[in-house]
């Protein structure tokens, strides 16, 4: 299970209430957020970031979108 939290006064505090037994072993990973000088309105949308590759694939079967798991992983056709 993964729980999110923040450090307050040097102590890790979960964002949501968590019931763990005494002595439970835990692992803490610090999440490094990307530093940016952009305001939230200046951050490119997913479309803007992927615009250069949209529509680049050619020669795919007509049903590729619906059955990509079949073509990529040999799963049954839906």
C-alpha cells in the first residue's frame, strides 16, 4: 500500500488517517517535484506536449484502437 503525506516539524504525517500496527515496518520515499518558473496557466497541456507525434503512426489495422492489446500483447480480440 502507498500512503501520501507531508513532513511537519520533522515528522512524516499522512494526508489521510492510517491505521498501522505498532512495529509495522515502513519505507519513506521523498518525491522530488519538478522545479519550474512557469505558472499553472503556462504549463503546456498534454495535447500540446504530444502534438508532434499525434497521427504519426501509419499502416496500422483499422481496428487497432479497439484491439491494441491484441496486437501488442496477443490478447484475444474484443
